C-alpha cells in the first residue's frame, strides 16, 4: 500500500509517498523550508502544497514535534505556542497525525534497528529537541516526552539536543559527555534492552557514539532522515 508521509521538522517539512510494505520511499521526497514562525495556518499551507505536488488523494500521515492526542496538539516546545489545542488532524484535511519521535520509532521498529526486538526499546532522536519513543515488546507507548527530563536542573534537551551542541559550539566529545549523562539517567529509569539514536545527529554517530559507555547497547538508527516520513505513512496505514 502506498501512503503519503509528511514529516514536520524545525527547519524543513518533508514528504513522499511511501511503500508501507517495503518501508521505502516510492518517489523522490519533496522538502520545503518550515515557515518561521511555524504557525498552524502557514504549516498547513505547506502540508497541502506537498499533497498537491504528489497529486495525492489517498491516506496521509503527518508527524508533529509535540504531544499529539487523538489528532489534537497538546504541547509545542519548538514550534509556535498557538499550536496548543489545535486539531491538527482536521487542519491537515483528515490526515493521521502523531508525534515525530513516535513516528520515527515506529519506522525503526518495523524496518530498522528495532525490528523483531522484544523487551523495552527506546528510540531517542537528537535534533532541534530530544524526542523519545518507548516500545514494550514492540508496542508503542505514545507521547513519552523524555527530552524534557530534568538534567542538572535544566530541561534535558536544552543541554543535550543537537541544537544545544551547535548553539554552544560544543566539540563532539564535550557534547557526548552531556549525551552520556542523559542516557545514564534514561537507562536508570527504564532499564531498556536497546537504545536507538535517531534524528539529525544520528548521521554523525561515528563522531560521538564511541564516547558513550552504557550497559545497554546503543546503536544509530538505520533509517535516519527518512524515518519520520516512513513512520508517518505507517501510522496512517494501520
Ligand atoms: C517535543 C517532542 C518532540 C521532540 C523532537 C520536543 O521538544 O516536546 O514532542 O518529539 O522535541 O522534535
């Protein structure tokens, strides 16, 4: 089945038809810069231009970088506050809408590093924020928001996201120390059997993962850039 997947990120909104059985993009993806500020109507306009670009009339799945319950946005840490309370599913013309990290996690559990893994698996995305997807025996526990755990008196994503690395001009090694502290905290809370690192930073996993030492195996995501688009499509297909 082909489903249009759209991934709303801090800097770009990306979409492509996805072959949901193969876990692959069926056409080349389209990327449009995220409007700044990223207000609901402006983002909806970009989403509908992606739908039009692919002449799409079938099911559509869309990711959102905040808590989404039954299609309604409940938090907006890195996008305009006016999103809170918006029925995004209705705004996007009846699309299936879910948290971005949950979508990336679903893709990774179906086609990537989490495939067939039982027990507790955490997919953590390091990008503009820190996103989390928690799976227990393959079942997703939605909207876990572990990027907002407190670390040294601060919101963890303000210390250890990829944006924090760039904004504070941290070396990979220095940033890895922060990620290490964060992961130790998460490990203590959940005793996972596997941690998968996704998001923008996963492309540079070789720069920081060698500095991370945990009891839990930590691996880079297999799907990287496309996980959000594929996961959005999977959510709309199920
Ligand atoms: C948001 C999460 C989101 C993550 C990654 C956090 O700031 O609260 O919902 O998954 O950023 O975009």
